[in-house]
C-alpha cells in the first residue's frame, strides 16, 4: 500500500475496525477492533495515490468508478464509521478551512448559473426519481413523529407540519419557492383552499407539476428564478431550495422575500443546516450532485434575515429525520438497481449510491440537521404560543381522512 495512505488511515481510523486490501492483495487493519468489522478493496493502485491528495473527493469519485468496493459491511455504516473518525481526528477542520476560502467562487449563483445548476441535477430525468421517492415525489426531508412510519406517511406528516405553521386561510395567495414536482403546492391548494404559485428552475419539474395540477384551479407552476418574481403574496413557503441559493446570495434572497411578502404575511423556510460553525460543501457533492449548493449554519442565515427587516417568529430543528428519509430512498433505489441500469450506466448507479449513503451517514454522524424557520414582518402576525401548530395538524389530518372541511385551519391569534 502507498505508505502515505497507510499513515493517513492509521491516523484517522482510531475507533472501530477497518480492513483495507490494496490492489496487490496486501491487507492492513486499522482501528481498535471495537464494533462491527468493515473491509474495502482497491481495484487500482492509482486510487491509493489520489486518496492522499484529496481524500474527500476521491473517496466518492473512486467508488463511483468502481475503483474501490465494499467487501464486508454495508456502505452507509462504513461511511458513518469513517465520518466519526474523521471528525474526531482534527483533519476535517483543516480541509474545511481550505475549502471555505473558495466557497464564494463555487457558489457564484447568478440567475443564469442557478438555472444551469438546477438542470444538471434534475435533468437526470423523472424516470430516475420515481424509482425512489414517495408517491407524491417529495424530494426533501420527511417528518417522522416516530421512525416506524412508512415514507409516504412521513412525507404527508411533513406537509401537514409545514402547512400548520403557515396559518393559512382559504383564498390566501402562496408562493412556493423551489416547488419541485408540485406536491407541496398541490397539498396546500387542495387542503387549505389557498391559491398557490410554484416556481422552480427545472423544466421537467414544472411540466409534471402542471400535469398533476390539470384539475386543480388553485395551483399553477412556472419556470422562474425567485429574484424575478413581481407579485406579492400572503404566504411564502420554500422546502429544500435554500440549499441552492449560495452563501453570497442570502441578502438578496431574504430581501426578495421581504419585497414579495405582504405586510401581514408569513413565510416558512425548510432547509438543511449545520449544527456546527460555517463550513463548505463536500467536494464530491459539489462536483457531481449539487453544483453551487451549500448547507448553511444558522449563524450565516440569521444576520441576512435581520438585514432584510424580517422577524424570526419560530425555529424548529429536525434531528435524524433526514437520515431516516435517506435510508428509505437508498433502500428503494437499491431495490430498483436493474431499472436504474436500464436507464443509466453502472457509473451513474454507483455515483447515486454513494450520494444517498454518504448523505445519510452525514446526518447520522456529521453536523447536518434540518431547520424550519418561520418569518414575518410584524411581531404580532402569529399566535403567542405554539399550540396552534398541533391544533392545525389535527385539523389537517382529519381533512386528509375526509372527515371535515373547515374554511380556516386555526384562529388567527389563538
């Protein structure tokens, strides 16, 4: 084995047990032997050299290209073990510091670049997404009141939870920033009587969303950058889009929100965040999965909210909910591997396996979480306590089951 890589493994892997088999068949064991054992095998000597120079990029890149394989254990659990060791070794702090220097360059998300980045991810085709998403095509963190729920139930619970925080009345106008395939917007239109306008930068998403909305007059979807919106709205919701804004554009984002949100309006922002200090995007994710993407720390978001003149009226942190969501997605993706291979090649399959497994591992062992932030312009826009959220969720659950159809979900100032 490359001697520098051998020292790197010995330095990083202190807890657990990892057997590494190099391309010549030589075996080395790292860790203290505790916990389940894992084994990987390199199929090419060039990978050993590349890992020394840029381990965070090369690990995913080489897996994608079949240059290392898992011989013992499963990919997600292996990555959890590696992340835990990497975080405790101190190596992560240096690599993140170096990447932070370049992050504004990598997140130069002008309207033109943002559209190009969106197309690079979502233009892989709806046929891929239908293989692992729930029946409503929710491509964001589900909400698990308990972890033995199905993915469909947890995604429905997510939509209810978000709708409950929006204080919706029938006939109010809603802007859905980053509407995806329309699931959230259609849920709000059908279950609250709101008039929803959804925007996204992905053509295939808008096409499918409008197809689904053919018989729903209160929902419409269009390709548009959030900065180009000219109307004003009673409510704004954004689920899983803020991660694509870029750290250099937070002021522009929240200033746009303040401009298009009515004076008595409410916004609900649902986004992945960091529990730690500001960082940088994993280089494999940035290059192959989400170019221009960045997961913010709350310390980066809140100053931009304040500068826009908006008031934070509620924040909730969802821990491990996305890890469970990703576990479901990876299981479904793996179950359909033969269908994936008919649509794409082995490299794509392994790239997305690593993306989904690595993301789940990051939510289990890294500094990833999801936050839901409620914003308003006036301090008395929302109720004084959070009791209304549970009340509204119960009303929505009854409505989902067809038991009631009240025009308003909650008292305005309960």
